[in-house]
C-alpha cells in the first residue's frame, strides 16, 4: 500500500485565529434541553461475541436551540452534531452490524499485525432515523441512513491521509503532531467512515469511485484555528482558559472538509461553494453537557463537559468544541 500524504499543501506559515470572550456571542442563549440517551454495548476490535463483560458506552442527546442543532455527547466528552429536526417518539438504538477498523499512526507506513484495530458498532437511531456509529473509545458519528441497509458486508479501505495539527500559539509546523487517518467505505450503507489513530470517527457520503491506490491525492491544508474552551466549572474566560488547536483540510479524494483537533478528534463535512482563509471565528454561545457512563442511570453520577460554540467565518459553519479537545461541525446552509 502506498505512502499516505501529510497535509501541508497550500498552507505554509498560516496564522491560527484566536478567539476569546471579546468575540461576538450570545451570552443569554437558551440552555440545551436533554432529548434522549442510549446505553450501548461496544466490543473491542477483534472480539466476535457480546459477553456479560462487554463494556457499555453512554451517549446523551441534547437540543441546542441557539445553534439549531441536535448534539450528541458521550461519557468521555466526544461530540457529534446534526441539524435539529423532528425527534421521533421512539427513541431506541437498534443494533445493525459491527466493523473492525484498522488505523495506522501518523508514522506507520503499512498495515501490520500490530496496527491498532478499533471495534465499531452500528445502530439505527430511531429518534433521528440516522445510522449511529459508536467505537470502543466511546467516540460517535452520525450518518444519513440509505433506503436499505445490509448487515453482512465488510468495510473496504478507501484511502488514507496523514494530517498535521499545530498546538496553541504555534504558527510554524516544526512541532506539529501527525495523525494517521483512514477512510473506509461501509459496504452495508455505501457511506464513508473516517477513523483516526486515536479512534475518533466521522462520516461523509462516498464518492462514486475510490481513488486508485497509486492515485490517492494529498490533502490541501487550508487554515488553522485556535479555540478557547472553558471547563464545565469555569464560568469566565481567563488567561488560564484552555486553548485547542484545530486545522482544516480539504480531502481532495472526496471534496469534503476535514476539521481535526490537536487531540486527533475529526469532523467531516461537505465543502461550501467558497472557502475563505484567515477569517477566524466568532464565539457564539456555550453550554455544559452531562453524559452518564454506560450502565449508569443517575444523572448525579454523570460526567460534565464544557462546550463552546463558534462560527467559522471561513465557511459559515458552526464548530462545537469540548473541553476534552473533541470537536464536531455543523454545516450551516
């Protein structure tokens, strides 16, 4: 399998945009409203059967009126976001199938026996009608469901990339961290699943044909962002508020955009007709989201996560960032 590409094309010396409490925002935005939750069993990579020891992953869903979104948050603070819509009366997660997705590290040239394999379960979320992917790392992704879904087809490797992410206050690439990112076509849905070396998931529609192994195109690095994200118990932005570095790339093999944070959290969205650069972000609003660990019913035992919402002025999209470094992106129309 040929080498993967590091994403530095088209972005040399770009300056990350910093956002703080002085940015445009909605401090009186309505609080998110809890909608429903799932308690899902997820096997580790390579495990064939569910057992009494199979761990559960807790996923909570909230309506964010200010952002026009439905936000999913897991027990570890991973995020996913989709446009707000009608939530069905039935709020179940019906198991569909499972995949083992292998993900190489940024400096791992070939797949080997030691390449990390992540267990991923797929469910039909009856409340939204979407496919809900959940990994053993308690990361999630939502995808549109096709008219019919198979249950016995393997994922097909599509292409791979290496994406570099600068940390806060880093303008140059010398110390940027490299993340391996694999893209698979789900044979059961026809959609594309991205998985990073950290186990983060994202979905996009698949192009009609995969690139030939020797024709995989390198990603185009567009711009960087620096997002300030408060902890759940941090009421105000201060000089000590955590900063999260995020890079934005165009995957030339699909035409979509990939947002990736310094923790390896990835979000995939269709590209708008025009993408600017250097526009920075506007802070919009913030929230604290609670997520119960798998198997826990009481909200008193839920984990709390601070989440900030920004508008990327380069695309117009909303970027949700958790204090854990996880990100999700809503492609606003």
